């Protein structure tokens, strides 16, 4: 049986920040250990709605149980423990919501909450989610290709990158207000893709999972899903998409560039500085401490669909 190690769960700088917080509160040495790897007690208090979508009948992947997908998350705006988002995000207001599309485009526009759910035909995409901490899930995402928004926006010849911005609302997102709870990140969270990556048919804007709208802890009301990249690229609770001529410095690239590169392609040959990426722990139907381990696949198993995007790029340098 393979037990999760410290560095499989929480980045080292956040681990030590959390220790200092607990010590300052007068907790003992036992209380200063890493957060327990448990699911949130009540992971889905928010009211979710059923969605109408085209069902995926082709996938042979075994889905991760829903309670684990909604109860074990990275969303530092609500805390750095895996159970924090499910416990702290339930009062996030997702309606009204505005998604602004702007920048180097001929047709800037905005979408409100209802338009996010109805403007583009929705379909189910069963994708693996692979996180940099070397754990993975299989999730039935519901959404539409990002290419639909790109086509409507009509990028200019200057548009080379697509930049995403998470909601910045410290009153609703406690991790944005508290430096330590939020992992020392300079918010709002920013991610980006090259335009050709954004146009790839696999790149999804998700508004739901398991047949329903997204729970707040999973990035409601709309998030990015890029299945061949590590999970931190799949930014949550998006309020703005900007088309840019220059490549921005993304959130984790800015915080720890030697650990989290811009491309973030899943690559078993490029290790994180503090742990191997050659294999992963699959969170499935068993308990979190009876998790099976399997080899990590290049591009998370989507090599056929995306390898051509990087044919002239050294992926060990451009990690």
C-alpha cells in the first residue's frame, strides 16, 4: 500500500507557512503537522441545477466517485488544504456573474450567468485531471470548446495568447484576504494559453460535472479544463478572458518559476524539484490511503491530439 507523502499533497513553502500559523495560535507540535488527507464533511451544500447536454458514450475511462471530485480540491482562494474549498466556498455567489471577453479582438463581448449555460451547446467530456502533486482523477466535465468563444471574439493578428482571470473578491474568497490561508499568492489568479493551445478541440470551458452545474469548490460558474496539462492551468471561477500579443507571467510561474512553468504539460520525464512525476496516485473508489499507483502518461494520455503543438519545443526546458 502506497501512503501519500507530505510533498505529494502540499507545496513545501505552504507547509511551513501553515506550521507558523498553528504555532502562533499556540497549538502543539501534533497540531502543527500537515493537514489530514480527508474529504470535506459536507462537500456540496450549494444549490446545483441539472444541465441539458450531449452525453459522452465513447469513453472507456472509469469515473472517480463524485463525492471525491467535489470534496478533494485545489482552490487556494478558499484555503490550501484539499478539504478547505468544499468547506469554505459554499456561499460563493455565482448568479449574477459576468464573463468579459476583451483585448486583441474585433468583437469584444460579455456573457451573463444564464448565457454561460445556454449560448453554446453543452456536451460531456470525460477527461483525466492530473495535478502536479502526482494525483489524478477522471471527471465527466460538461461544457463547450473554448474555440467557440474565440470564433465569436474574432482575434486580431496581434493575438498570440489567451489570458484568464479568476474572480477577485476577498469578502467571498477568504484565501484572497488572508496571506497564509491563500498560500502566499498574489491574487487575482491568472493563467494563460498560447492561442493554438486554446483552439485545440480538447480545451474546454466547463460549466458543470456529473450532470449538474459546477459546485463552487470546483470553479463555479465557469472554469477552464486543459486535460494534457497539470491541474493548476485549469483556472476556476473565470470573470475575464483577454487576448494578448505578449505572454503574461502566470500566477504559479510568478510565485515559483523553478517549479511551475508556463507550459505545464504533463511529462513523466520532467520531475518537480521535490518529487517524481514518473507515476501518479489515482483517486478512485477506495479510501485515500489505499490509492493505486500507475505510470504517468506523456501529455496525460492525450499525446496523439496535442503533441504536434510542441514539435519544435524542448519540453525539458519549456516545462
